[in-house]
C-alpha cells in the first residue's frame, strides 16, 4: 500500500491511497487545477481513481468533488445530502444505494477492504476509515473531537496511521479567534489536540506499526515542533517503543507520501 496526502488542513484536504490494483481518493477540498496538478506529480490520472471516500460535508473536504463522476462517491446519507446542497452539479443525480455507507460497515473496492468508522464532528454522518489489503492496514481519521472506545479496537496495530493532531491547546487559547470557535474546536465535536492524538496512538500502535502522519494541523494554533514534542513526551511517559516507526507531519501545501508499495508493482 502507498499513500499520498496531497494537502491536509482547513484550506483543503485530499488524499490518495494506492494498492497493487486499486486507487482511491479520500475527500477533495482542493481547486480542480491544484488537485489535477498534484495527481500528475504522483503519476495518477483522474480516470485511474476507482472510488472517492468522503469523510464529511465541510467545505474543506468537498469543495473540489466536482472534478469526479458522482457515481464514484461513497459517503453516509447525511454527507451525500450536504454534497448535493453544496454543489448544484450533483443536485438531481441519483445516489447509488450501495454507495451509501453506515458505521462499522465493511465495503470492498477491488483489492481493498474498507471499514467505515464513526467520528465525532459538527457535521452529521462524519466518518473515518480502516483500509486493508491482504498484508497491510491503514487508519485514516481526521476532524473528530474524540475517538470512540469501539473504534480504538479497529485501530489496533496498523502499519500506517494518518491521524489528526490539529492544535496545541495553549496556542489555540492565545489566538484572536472568537471564544465560540475556540470552544467548538476544543469540544467533543471539534478536533483532536496534539495530546489527544498522542494518547490515542499510545493505546493503538503495535509491533506492525511503521509510519505515522500527523494530519489536519492548524496553521494558526499549532506548530510541527509542538506536535512532535507532545507525541514523543507521551510515548516516553507511557513506555511505547518507536524504534521502527517513522513519524512526521502532513502539510497544507506539499504532498506527503509514504508506504512501501513499489511503483513497478502498481497496476501490474
């Protein structure tokens, strides 16, 4: 499996996941020009994409969906409704029944098994994904105020984690943002702090874990140094070994890629 986080943050989100025979997109809040340019940079064309998984209906995750055919979308009913309200292109299109997903449902897209997991965010029907092929597991969770206890069981010992580490609490409180926005971000339907993210990872990473990417990092209320320091501090405190784990931050501008799938094996 290989992943490409094209952009991650409040300005726009888009990720590509590749297996030997399958290419899926997760969200697209980027402009068509930026998205297609970034796709070309990783050697993928729009017609290569087998499915588009959509986490929720906020603008930074759905603004660029008009670049795709509607019949590629997989989302909850609530998110489909928000997509159609947001983009008139999709308003009268028929939603394919088997593309409407529910919490803890497993769907199959070619050689990938995807488990739909609930997130807690201020967008109805918000979800994350556990993505597996025959050998590897990837966890993708952003935009959530906390992670449900049941979801933690699905997250155990994945090879790859793409997990939100949105804000440093002190930095957030010191911003000039309205108190109502600060309360929203800090609440149960907001975003994970650096410490939240690190604590969840300390409970889920295992011997198979090789790569962690911290995602949806706030440009105003966080810094890469703060993300990594919180993570390392909590891992050390909880006695979690990171000997074989690569960890880094995603970017609002630059593509961050990882995984071990050799290019020559893709679509072989």
